[in-house]
């Protein structure tokens, strides 16, 4: 299992992109998905999504910043991560995807990501 601890206040180190799969997971989770009128966040996220009907880029994890550490927040984190990584199933990068969110400590979001037989554990400081 690969464990990655990130502090969202300091940025993401470039060496994480040396492993292509980890790089794809990081980019998918930490690029902001396009905001919608429905959630009142129009104008935020990747503007290129407006140019295509098929692909959407990024995740909605950014909507959880400053959320309380509750079971509902963890469920929303799992949903956002699943949505962001679904393309890996659709494009044949993996056959199975599962994500479990947990809170290892205050202001930290943990994501246990399983892609087929590879496991990644991400701990994101200052995510909540």
C-alpha cells in the first residue's frame, strides 16, 4: 500500500507525479470540478468542461473545506472522490474502484482508495 500525506496549505509536491497512477489520482482529486448553478458555485473549477459534453475534470472535494468532521462530510468526500475517479473505470484503467473516507485527526481527511489490487492511502491535512 502506498501512503501519501499532503498538507493542502503547502501544495502538492511534484515527485508524486513520477508514478503515473498516483499522478492521475492526485490530478483527478485536486483539480476543482466545475461549479454549478444548483450548488451556487458557478465560475469555480475547470472552465474547459463547458466545451465538452462527455468529460468532466476534477472533483468537488473543494466544497468540503471548512466542513465539520461528521459522518455526512465523510460520505460526501467518498461521493466526490468516486465521481472524480469514475473515469478510470470508464476508460479501462481499472476494473474495480472503492473509496473509504475517514478522519485520522482534526482537520484531516483520509481516503483509502483501491484500484483493482493497488491500494493508496491519502491523508489530507487542512482538508476539513
